[in-house]
């Protein structure tokens, strides 16, 4: 199921050039458009020019990164650790759990396997990643299982992972329903059970991001 784009949205292929001293843009399919602003979105890039080549992570943006044991330790040099390199759903909970794992390796609470064992473990995780269905839920649940694995390896505090999965699915459904309106949907806190109020102004027209503006319309 694709996203529901607004009627005034148009998708065109590669931008080839912009006419000098003009707003006229040319695209690969031969189409043109008058454009007021261009936003360059590079996405998440694994680019570490400040590190020695032997320490640089080289991977595509995916749920199971190349060359990382348990998604954290560089297999070629386990003293080098990376956090948050995965294609992300869980973000901060996952980062925290990875930090707990890295901490325990540093403290000697977790023994680092030999290179062969790490390579074997990595291959099994990659096979599991490649076997999942190409759906949002399958990807979310794969990462949920990864976070649960890190919890099992450390004393990272437990939390309602299934509740997080369900919140993600609701959020993703809202995105498919309306890519420009999903930010207006409220969600329930998994910590308190409290449903967030609907913001007083739709996201597209909420230009005032001060605390005062946010709070004044949401008081009960």
C-alpha cells in the first residue's frame, strides 16, 4: 500500500540542470518546472572520513548492518563500537540497549567471541533479515526482536515492546492514509497510558513552535 500524496504533488525523475539566472528546472524525462526552493535530502549516510580506513563502518542502510557483531562491535576490530547505525524504527530505546551492551563489553561482563563465531552469528542474523517479508510490520518486528535480544544480553530495563510495535503500526497506517496529516494524529503514552491531546492547529499550518503556543491550546 502506497502513501496517499496530495493531488498537487508531482513525482519526477532526476534533476539534470537549472537554467542560469532562472527558476526553471529540467528533469531526466524532459519535463520542466518553475521551482522556488530546492531542499537537498541526503538521508543517513555511513561516512566516517575522520576515522582510519580500518575502523570505518562500510554498510548499506539496513536493519542488519555489514560487519557489526550484535549490531555494535566491528567484527574486524571489536574494540571499535558503533551505536545507531541500523535503519531505524525503535531509535532511542534501541540506542540505549546498544549502549548497555557496549558498556558491558567494556566492563568485561560480556565476553567478545572469536572472529569466526562473530562471523557465524552475523551470517545467521543477515539470513534472518533477508528472510523477512517486505512489509512495514515485518521490519518493525525484526528490530523489536533485536532490541529484545540486547535486553536479554544485558540488564537493560524491560518495557512494553509489543506496545511499541502496535504504536508503530498505528503511526504507519496513519502515514499511508495521509502523508501530510499523520502528524496530527494523537498516540497513547506506553509509560502512563495517557492519550495525547489533538494539537489545536494542524501540523501544516502550525508555524509557531514555541512552548507557549503548544501548551495554551492543549490545556484541559
